[in-house]
């Protein structure tokens, strides 16, 4: 009988510790999820900003090249 009480106490202590560990793991997972979301938002924001800036900078150059190639085709004919 006394042995069973000792085992029950160990089990209760082990379950309590497992609950504390689970809570810590869940808290850490939540922090990592938020961190990941923030990083993904920053990356998306920077990529969008860089893409818009790159398009604005390269668009006029592309138009000039196309115009020049069309001019050379028309003058060659």
C-alpha cells in the first residue's frame, strides 16, 4: 500500500512537470510563430519595395532599347 502511494506521488510530480514543460514549449512556439510572421512581412515589404523601385528605374531603359531596335528594323527595310 505504501509503495503505491509513492508511485502515485511520482506520477503526479511527473505529470505536473510535463504540464509545465508543455506550457513552456507552447509559449516558445507562439513566440517563434510571431517572429516568423514578422520576418516574412518584412521580407515581403522589402521585396515589394525593391521590385517597384527596380521597375521604375528600368522601365525607361527598356523603352529606349525597344524604340532603337524598331528604328533599326525600319531603316534596314
